[in-house]
């Protein structure tokens, strides 16, 4: 969430609305992606209950790692990709894929589970 706030300030004071529309739009999109990952990290941090050892815990751990690491490529993409254009972006899609896959793994790990007493 702090990164989201800082990138917003960067956009306001460094770019100062002087960018061409396309580049400004791509910067705003990456800025919103950072908000998305910040909110997902915050929500999972608040409600996280670790499963007992087993396949559910492994999926949950991998999903959590993907979600925690997703802001890194998004932040790098925020600074490097808007000038390249939408057809040459690589970092933002990696971050979006990571947060999406992480959320999906969390969902799968909790399917058909009534409590957190899974033994494997």
C-alpha cells in the first residue's frame, strides 16, 4: 500500500500531467495494479490461517509467495514499461499472472474444507 501511495506521488510530481495520453494511461494502469496487489496482500495478511502440513499447505505457501512477490515486477514495470508501449510489455503481465495464480492456489487449497485441521 505504501508503494501505491509513493507511485501516486511520483506520477503527480515527476510526470506532472505532461506525458502523452498513451504513456500516462499505461502509468495509471500500472499504478492501479500496485493497488490491487497491495489490497490482496493486506486481505490475505489479515485473514490468513495456515493449513496443517500436507498438499493444502503446500499450495497455500506457493500461492502466498506468488502474491507477496507480485508487486516487484509490477513496480519495475511501472518505471520501465509505459514508454515502450503496450505491445512490448513483459513485467506487468508477469506480476498480474503471479497474483492471479497465487489467488487461485489459495482458492484450490481451501476447496471442500470445513476447518483448518487437514492432515494431508
